[in-house]
């Protein structure tokens, strides 16, 4: 007996998208749907231009959310990645919408990267994305806080990677760095820091109980696997490899894989070590709940010598000076 479900019985899923992600006078190669009375209705067929009139009509009818079917997800993702720089610099698009579009795009892209990490085109897409991330976050703290507000508190490797990239860029900016190329190379390494986890099974990554010593030994290989995957594509700058290899190093030689001191770690790695731990503590894991921002930072401060103290102070300032008093 066939276990295949007939195609017409598979419920199509729909992805909500921001109307602001659609550029006026571009031809969309995916269908657009709207929700009417709980039902998804085809609103506009693929290959028609999205005009000002189309948008005004939707706004007049108070339709603010559009949908794309999951079958067209790839086409929509490609469209949005091609237009991301224009959306993020468009004065007509409200700031919080820009943050939402950037976050959703980054998350979907990172999912593709982790599913297919050796595909060079995925690494090229990551590089273009980080260029957009850097120019968006460098606009100022408001941009960073908008991103922070919408970022996911559920832990998945792809959301975690996006959060770590955002935090790393914001932290180096907080430290006063203005060298965009230097910030960009950090951003790439931060986004891809856990790419080696793509070689570890979901069963181990999402295990509810503590890892066995064999599983932990396997887990500890992901920094080196990350380097192997990235050298295979040979598409990123040498300095971006540091945070991939060294983000689990801790001062006092307490980390892995090489048991380095803080001085032996590259600045990128000292930054990513902080924001990586912070994101892991403040997001919900399958085996533990999330800790609030300042209690998490307090724990990190208490681990004297494991993290770069100057960077950690700067990070705490970035997260909100009002909370610093509680540490
Ligand atoms: Fe990691
Ligand atoms: Fe990580």
C-alpha cells in the first residue's frame, strides 16, 4: 500500500510577508495571497508587476499582510535578497518593518546555508546579506534595538547564527570601530560561526537531556568542521575564519578546541565568544528556559577571566545602561 499522500490532499502552507518587502514596479515571479475570512485567496498571479495602484488598493482595504505559498518560498527569498539594499535604504519603509524584513530574510537564508553548507552560492548569499546587515546596524543604535525587539527567543542554529551576527556587529561598533571592511569580516565569521553544526544530527543538537561524553566529544568538533566546510568553498577572507574556529575558546585555557588564553584569541573570537554565550543563555532551548538579559550578563561577569572584560562591559552597556547597575 502506498504511503504517499495525494498532492491535492497536502495542505499548502503560506508564509506571511511584509507588503513593504515588495518593490513598486517590479515583476513578481510568485503568486500573492491574502486572507479573507480565515481562507487564503489568490490575490495576484505571478509575473504581473506590483504597481503603486496595487499597493494603494491593498492599503485602502486595510490589507497589511500578504502571503506567499510555501512552494514559492525560494522564489520570494531570491527576490527579497536581490532587493534588500533598496528596501533598507528606502525612506518610505518604516524602520521597524526594515528590521523585520532583514531578520526574516537572514533567518531563511541561514536555514538554506545550514542545509547545504558546501554550496558556494549559499556562502555568496551570506556575504551579500552581511553587507546589508553591516550598513543597516551602522546607522545607529535605534536600528540595532529594532532588530533586537523582533529577534527570535526560540533557539535554532539558524536564528542563533543571525542573532550572533547582529550582536557582534553592534558590539564592535560600540567599541568605536569605524572600519567597515573589518566589521564586515567579523560579521561573516559571526554569521557562519556554527556552520560546522550542519554535520551534527538533529537528535544530538536538540537532545533534551545532557549529552553523553561521546556526544559531547562529537559536538566539540563543530569549530574544526566549520573551517573544513569553509575552506572547501574558499570564498571568505582569512580573518573571518578566526571566530569560526575559536568561538568556544575561553580565557584561562578553559575552552576548546585548542585551550587558548584570551591573548591568543583573535579579537573577532573574543567578541563572538561573548555574544554566542549570551544568545545561548537568553534564548529558549529544548532543555532549559531562557534567562533574562542582565542576570545572564551577571553570570558571564562572574566567570572571571573567561571573557574579555572590556568587551563584556561594552556589551552590557550596549544592552542598556539602566541594567548595568544590577550587575
Ligand atoms: Fe558553537
Ligand atoms: Fe553558537
